[in-house]
C-alpha cells in the first residue's frame, strides 16, 4: 500500500460506477480490486463489466481478503453501521455511503469503534470535497451576522418499490436525499441547530416521501431544510444563506459537476462564480486515499456524521415519525 489504496466493494449497487469505479480510473492513488454481492452471479457480471479483478462470494470473505486495504459500503442505509463495524474489525479502512448509519445512536457506536481502531472512516458526502463547497464556506464568512440558512434537495423517484422507500432498510426521503441539506445547513449555519418543527408527506406507514423542517441555530438565526423523493417539488437543488452584509445563492451545491451557479450579493455588489466540472467523487476519492496513505485530515468524519444524524433523528421525532433502526 505504498502508493495506492486497494478497495473492495460490498455490493454491486447502482451508485458504485459513478462514485468509485470511474473516479478510481482518474485517481492514481486508488484501485478497485474486488467486489462481493449477495448474488455471486451478479457480482461476477459486475466485475466483468467494470474490469474488477476479483470476486468474492460473500461480504465476509471480501473483508478477510489480505490484499484489500479499504472497503466501500454502498449498501442500504440500515446496513451501513453493521458492515462498517465488520470492516473495522477486519482491519480495513472504510468509505461509507451517506447516511453513515440508521440513526445517531448507531453512528456513535461506529464512531467510537473508528477512534479505537485508528483506521480511516469517511462518510461519503462527496460534495464536501468539491471546490464549490470550500468557496461557499468562505463567502458565508463574509456575510456578517447570519439571518437564515436554507438548503433543498428534491428529485422524483416514483418507483415506490425502490429500497429507498423501505422503513425496514432505514429509508425515507430525509435519509436518502435530506441528509445532504441537513449536512449543508450544519456546515454553513455555525453551530448545531435545534429542530423547531417538521412536517412530512408519507408514502406508506412511517415512510416519508417529502419532508420540511424548520431549525434554529445557537446564534439566533434560523434554518430550513426541504427534501423530497415524490411531491409537487419535482426537482430542486439549491442553497441560500442570508446575512447582515448580503446573501449567497447556490444552484446545485450537491453535484456541481452537473452544472452549478454561485451568486453573491455583498454590500450592494453582485457577482457570479463558477468552478470546474470535475466530478466531486474524484475529489472525494483523492481525499480518502490521502487520509489512508498519508494521514491527511478530512471533513466528513464519523463525529460529523453523528451530528448530522442527531438532526435527522430530531426531524423525524418532530414530524411524528419513528427514528430509523438498523437491520439486525
């Protein structure tokens, strides 16, 4: 592992090519070495299609592979904590898809195990590694005393048999889409917010297809999170921060490679900034490899994940819905 990280994938999920396989081809410090899936035939088909050298018949055998340094966990939400813990017990670094766990309690257990292991455990909020996000944080610091922070991620997912609508797998719009705006308002808001109210639209008992939450930060300013997988807001990817000196609005802060716009109004002056279209997943994978190989710090730590899930849990409670539970 002198100059690259050998990564094994738990599950042939749809996100893997965009989030890991293609970025690994562009990033010289990481290679996808193996894949395992519950269906061994599917794993072999996936490996053949994407040029992955080794296939394991189950997750446990992949974790036992001595030629794997790290594991990518793109499994359903309710399995994230279980298999991150198993990977740590096997001595593997972990890149875990968001949300990090089913709830804050489980995330705290994983965070403690990560600290004890000394291994790198990164939550895969890829947008946090894009230059747009770093610039957004700088601009917000220029706005002076904050007034309001707003973040929205809505997209249509009318396939209601999708696992993202499964309560048993810790699904729901807030978990699968809303974790992004929750994470972003925490980043920009300056302190951990209190959930004042929340309202959900349901798709089945206990499963939210849309959610709106109102927040209040320690500094007195307010926040709003809006998310949906099926509502009248079919497509919305945005953020807005209002301060004493002006405001900043961002189109598509969560996947800037798909097109974006950062518009700033500051002390009477207006400007628009744009950034390169390099995929945020490539920036994320570079950061993960740097953390594993060189011990470099990174922002989406297990402790940060715990804080995000505390807000998510509180939003569910405020909406009168159950906090998600891990799969046994």
